[in-house]
């Protein structure tokens, strides 16, 4: 693995770690909420805030990393477009996850206000949905990591090919000057 791949892999590892830590924070927040609701009633603002924070964190990370990579590659062999596509995929997935969790929180709150579900069952359902969504997000992150590594490998191959062509052209010019 080259140095560039290691850097890209590290970025994705940081994103996965942020996703996992945020998941843990949301789970802890929901569990805390469950404990509080047992004592004082239900208010799911903490879960909403953590969901929005996680969404902002992942989106800003994708913007920073893949926006910079796209800028750095310019229009080289479509790599800028590939990096933008990876960024867009991450942002879209994160927006979907944030929306699904927000809808689940709203449904939970409405159900609790209507008295149709117990707090325990509703929070357990929320956590199950969160687990599923987090798993999908992590799987997609790993797939995008592979795509980005492949795009960088293609870039390296193209650069090597251009270098070889430049060297060949320089050799041809040198041979012409000698002759």
C-alpha cells in the first residue's frame, strides 16, 4: 500500500470511528433518555441533537476530505469527478440516515404522546433502527474507501504513464539533437 492509500484509508478510518463513536453517543443518549423518562416523562431533544451533530460531523468530514482531493486532482482523467461522486454518496447516505433517525424520533415521540407504545418498546425500536442504519453507513463507508483507493491507484498509473511518455519524448528529442 502506498503512502497516498494509507492517508485515504486513514481518513476513512477516522470517519468510521466517528460514525461508531456517534452511534455509541446516541445509544447512550437514548439509554439516558429511557432512564430519565422513567423518572420524569419523555423529551427526545437530546437524541435529536446527537443525530444532527453526527450528520454535520460526517458531512463536513466528507466535504473537507473529498472536496480537497477533487481540487488537488483538477480534471485529471476524471478523478475530480470520482472524488466528488464519493463525497456526494457519503453526504447523501448521511442525509438519509439523519432523516430516517429524525423520523423515528418523531414517531417515537408521537407514539409516546398518544400512549400507544411503552417507552421501553419505543426506545428499543429506535435503537434497533439506529443499529441497522449505522451498519449500512459503515458498510458504505468501506465501499467508498475501496473506490477512493482505486481512483488514487488509477491516478498513480496515469501519472506514471505520463512520466514515461515525457521521458520517451525527451529521449527522442535528445536522439534527434545528437543525430
